[in-house]
């Protein structure tokens, strides 16, 4: 899902998006919000299971719109994350700001990281091995852990597994 590089809530006709947004909430949304329950988006959905709404010729993720309406501005470098792990939930009490790294940490902690092949212990061993580099270490580690060399390079460059420290 693309991160909006601007704050759409400052647009003069943002109220129209809000009106449209509220049409697709459950009839019990106020009660769901009050009782801190998931409130499920009733409108269109993206291919990855998130709610979407169209406004001004663009699609917006409904959890981001909900955050804007109820909680305020979303900084440029932040994501809106679900504490409930439900992509269709638009309860603003379940939405928090964070970074891409925070989102990755959440996915590992909540065991929804999909195709991840390495364990935290293996990553620690890889990071230790990368501290004493030699020619061909990336390929050797990739073979040892049965993953591609790009995954090892990503660990080495600090693009993945950033929360695992040695």
C-alpha cells in the first residue's frame, strides 16, 4: 500500500471523503469503538485484504483515512499499523503510527511473517559471521541456511532483521 506523501485532511473538500467513509461503517461502529472491538470496513477491498476508498480519483487505505479522521495527521515517514492485525479494521483505537521497521518487528512477534525462513538465533549467527568477512562469505552463508544470497546481503546492509542485535 502506497504511503500518501501529503495530508489529505487539509484539502478543502475533505468533508466529502469523511461523508463517504461513514457510509461504509457498520451500523454498530460507535458501540464497537466504545467497547474497543474491531470495526470492519464494509466497502471495497484491495487485493491484499485492506479496505479502500476512492476520492478525487485516487484510492486510499481506509485504516489511514480512519486515523486521519479520528487521530489526526500522519507524518510523511510513518505507516498506520493495526494493533489487532486485522487489515479491514478501521477502529481508530486499534491504529498506531510506526515505521516500516516497526511493522516488520510486529509481523515477527505476532508470527505473521509468511515466507520467513530464518529464526532469530540463525540471524544472530549470520551477523556474527558477517563481522569477520571473507571472500565468498555471503554465498557460503546462503548455502548453509538454504536461502538466497540477497537475503544475506540484506541482513549485512541492515535492510532486514534490524531488530536483532548482537
